[in-house]
C-alpha cells in the first residue's frame, strides 16, 4: 500500500494525468453533488479542515505529558482515568471519548498500533501520520515490534518488556513517555516542547535536551 | 435529518462520538482470567483480527461496556457487552522463535472470547 | 471479513517510511475527502462501524495499491449509494462533466 507518492509540490492540482488526477475528479464530483443536494454545508467542510489542520495536534498531548511529569497528582489521575484528566486541560471529543494512558517505565515500553485501520487519539495527537495508517507499520508492529522501534532509532535492552496495544475497539491509547534525564530545572512549557508525537505513540522516546 | 453547519462544527467534534454504553451488564471475564479467542470468520465486519483467532491470552483489564461492532455494522442494534484488553505473548501469536515476554494487547469483546 | 485491511502479521510490506515534517494533508483532494466524509457522517444515517465496514469492501488488490483517503472515498461512495443519497450514474455524470471542464481549460492554456 503506497504511503506517499508525491515527493514534490503537494498542493498543485493534479492535471498532469497522474493517478491522483482521477481521484481528485471523483472527490470534487462527490463534494459538488453533496453540496447541490444540500447534504453538506460548505462552511462545515471548511471548519472541519481548519480544525484538524491547524487547531488539533500533538501539542495537546505534549501538554498533557508535561503536566503529568511535573504534577504527581495529575499523573495519578491521568493513569487512572485518562479521558477525564485529559479533559481537565480542555482536550476532548471525536476519536478520544475513551482514552487510556499507558506509562512507559524503565522496565515496560508501550507502543500503539491499529492493525485494522488507523484508530488514533485525535484530541491529543491530531490526525495520524501516513506511516501509522500504512501497511508496513500496521503489519509489523504486532509481529516485530523491536524491529519497528529500531527503524525509529529506538533500541530497547532485553530487560525491557515491550507491550504493543492494538486499538481494535473505541478505546484510544496515549503513551506517557518517560521523562528524560537532565530536565530537572525545566518549566512545564519547556518540557512540553521536548515531547514528540512519536513518543506518545511509543515508537520513540523523548530525547534529553541538547546540551548547548 | 440535520445538516452540519460551520457554526456547529466545534460542538459536534466535542460531543458527538463514543461507543461506551452506560448500562450495568455482567462481565464474562475479569482481570487475570485465561481466555481463548474464538475462531470466527464472519463475512461481515468484525474487529477480531485473524492473527488472534484461536490464540490463548489473559485478561489484562475490563474496559467496561461498549457497542458491539459486528452487530452495529450490520444494522442489528448495539448489542452492548464488555470489552477487555487481552494480553497475548508474541510467542503464543507467532511461534516458538518469538519473544515470550513481549506481548500484544488486543481489545476484544465478550462475544469474541471463551474461557481457556 | 477476512479482508486485506486485516494486516497484523503480514510480511512483505517493507520498512516503515516516516516522512519528516509531514503535513496533515498532502493534497487538496485529501482535505476534501476528509471533510465530506465527516460531514456526511454527521447526517446520522450510518454509524462508524458501518463506515469501517464499507471501506473494508474494497477489493483486496485495490486496497493494498491505494492510499488512505482513497479508501475513505470508496467507503463514502458506497454508503451514500447504499442509503440512496446519490446514484452511481449521478457521480459518473458529474465526473465526466468535471473532466470536460478540465480538458477545456487545458486546451485554452
């Protein structure tokens, strides 16, 4: 399954006869029919795109993680009832109605996949990246998790247990990555700046801040 | 039938979805129980992946009661039931060469499981 | 169903290929496909399980050779036709019209 076909300019209209030019025609045809029939409102379409392209993304999850790192009470609530604790920070909604937070520790490393489609905790991470939705990750995460992690530059010692969570139901999983060493003096905002999307999926760990 | 407008979007995103059903229903299993995933091969929609069918696992936790997708997709109602995170070792799934300690946890419904 | 979407444990798909600084959408048509799928879903005429089921009906070889939002497009068309909101002939007619318009623009330029 192709993950990404167009390494060049992403926004041009596909009038060059490429495979996507037919797909684009079909999408435009369908959209215009739906609008003509009054089934969809163009302002809703624009608002949906704007929301998920610019307003909801992994910075939300990073703030959740940073809060958990600095506030033990929040961390406890987060691990007990993820959705409610996440909602305390104002993040809730579609594809995140039931979130379970998984803590990574020196002995347990959690990583999340959806082998059957692309289930992902939208309110805290936004829409999933192409690699998460594509066949290589979906097929291999459950059979060779350490190999997949290695491709992301994550090498785990034998003593660590890897747990792969296949999101087959409407639960959505968020990994709480380990706080790296050397971050003791950092503010919550600075800490949030370190947290990557990939660390909240579990394929990477949060890197210690670069020493200036 | 209501058509979503731009003004509705934020509220709709915040409040619309979810599959949890707020009813008290008995659970077939509890954490620690040994289970085996059923060898079902429905033609319709299911969320029981092939790689788990017939494999033995342990209930890690009970997530509570949710809509059952196999029925829901077929227009046959919600059929609410318990969903569990079920832990399968890689060795159980993929054979003796695989890790015994690393594992996959799959969310599975009552109707997908039998006691082992 | 035992479809191509049930990918856990399959071999042969090669390495995971993350894209650096990947944009949320790679093409304008992806934005539109995403938005019309969600907006249509809000009509309340089908549920999310039916949406997934519709996408899973894509023939296996096609599923594996196409991208994520192409799967969404397939599923959405199937649901809209099944529920009687759109007829297949209407879609084809509109596609043909847009293709003519595009050819016309190309001839002018």
